[in-house]
């Protein structure tokens, strides 16, 4: 069975993908809402975790009028 490697993303990549600031990504980490791994180069995030968070956020935004999503290039 062939195993595929997951794509890793940096904090800036995650922020751009989600349409939020790097500081907000830090807040998500602190609140344990976004899993990460610490490396000597800093935090890395698995693309699958970021996609799962974005999907959940989009789902919640439909029912919570306080959440305003920015349109991003990556859908």
C-alpha cells in the first residue's frame, strides 16, 4: 500500500489560507483549536488539519451571524 506524505504549512501559509492574521493563528493554537507540531524552525500545521478547521468554521458561520468570513483565493 502506497503511503502519501501530508503537506505541511507554516503559520503565514495558514493565515493566508484562512484569511486571518498570524496573530489569530497563534490564538487558535493557544486555544487548542488548531493542531500543530513544534520544530526547530517554528510551528508547522498539517494541511488536512487546516482544511478540517476551515470546513468547520464555514459550517459554523452559516448559523452564527457574528462570524464574518472574508472571501479568499483558496476555496
